C-alpha cells in the first residue's frame, strides 16, 4: 500500500472514530506497527494529527485550517449495497440509502444480484476485495449456516447490516411485515368482512404475512375457510399468474369470501381484472388490499395498500452501519446486535371503500 493511501486511511479512521491505536490499526489493516508509527510521525509533522501514547487523536479543527475543508469532501467510509433488483421495491430502498450516505459523508457502491445467490456471492467477494468499510445486503439466497454467503459474511471484520431481511447472527433493518398484514386484516374486518383470503408470492415477505394472517383470523374471530394461496411468480414484475389467480377467485366465490390480501401489487391488479371479467365489482363483491404499494394507485380500481417504509429502511441501514463504524453503539465492549423494525402504513383507496383516497 502506498504511503498516500495509508495516510488517507489513518486520517479517515481518526475522523470516523476520534482516535487510533497503533496495535488496533495494525490488526485491522495488516500493516506493521513500525510502518504505522512512521506514518503517524509524518502526519503529525504536517499538523494533521496529534501523537499520544500508543496512537493518535485528531488535532483541533481550528489548527487544521483549510485542510479540514479539503478533507471534508472525502468520504468517511465506502459502503457496499447489494440488492436483488432495481426494478421493483428496492428503488426506494436505494434512494433512502443514497440520502443517508450523502448526509453522513459516505460513498455507496451498488450491486444487483438479480435474485441469483451465486452472483450475489461473487459481488460480495469483489466488494470485500476492494476494501469496502461495510456491507448492506438484501440477500437473494439462504443465510443459513453453511451457505456460501453466510460463511463469507461471518468471516468479515467489517459491519454487516441486512436490509429487509432478518437473522439471528447479523444486524438488520427491515419493515415490520407482520404488523403490515395486521393493519390489512383489521381494516377489512372493520368493514364487516368475516372471511379474508390470502394470496402471496413466495418471497422473504411471505412467511410474515402468512403467520400474521393466521394469528389475526384467530384474534378477530374470523371464519377459517377463506382460501389461502402461496404461489411462485412466473415472471417477477410481470403479473403473469393468471391461472393461479383464476383458481383463487373461484375459491373465493365458492367459500363466499369477499375480501383478500394480495402480495404484490401487480397480482392484485390481475385479480381485479379477473373479477371484472367474471362480472364482479370491486370492492362491492370483492374488497382487495395489495401489499407493497409500488403501483397500487395505478390499478383500474385504485388499490388500498400496505406501504412498507422502503426509503426509511435504506436510510436507517446506512445510518446503522456508519454508527457501528464510528463505535457509537452505546457499549464499549461487545455491543449487542441491533434489529430495527419499521412500521408500514395502511393507505385506503377505492378497492376497499368506494370513493375513498386517504393518503
């Protein structure tokens, strides 16, 4: 590593953490303690830091003058963000992460796995090889012990924050999808529906909705014979599961189910179209709540929806990673893993209440 690169790393470490120890920095970077001490002496001679026993601390900003202004434009950290897609759901997550990165003076590098665990693993390896300071990951595959992604992440000595995913091992920021489903069922039940169907695409979100649906049916005393369907999307984002939803609609009619929660928006639109072709009115004959709120307001009958706080999730994930880098976690020794859960909101539109449009 060239001396300029080492000096930049040292100054960035001081700006991020407020202090630096020779032994700790050597362990973190793989540099020799002799090299680090020599670099500290050179930087101290330039007035860029102050030597203390065992390491260094920043000099007061007034003594750095223009140097502080020049360095303030340099990012404090480089964070790698890997998402499954930039075409659905995650654009708002990315925008939230970008906003936080700008506010916190971090550089964000984006990777897209296209729902391929193998591609995700390759991109993680590349980011680690390029010495990113932290990883933000909405994983496309398994995070079970033994999986390539789990083993790679477990061996890192940089912060890892999962985005819209949960784990007992890694820190995470995600939407409270269980609460989102509760909002949907409470809303439909409040309109007098005693049977509420569930149609959900297989995804990381699906288990939360299924569990919450079962729990809320029991809690609200609803009928238990409403149809429940979990399906594999034929093409992500295309709304092509016509056959599955035609059967779901037949099951709704057979069981006299007049309300449904559907994940995601496009398939809720498919259900509207099928209902209209069958001579049913939405919401009079079938009330529909969509989950995700990506294109819900553009449906033929604007869809009542559950809107996860996607932008806030991205923002909070970057903030959490930067706090971990700066050591601002409230504990000096073995800080506890944090799992942040952000609440979705219910947006009422015409698919459940005619004439309503409440943002």
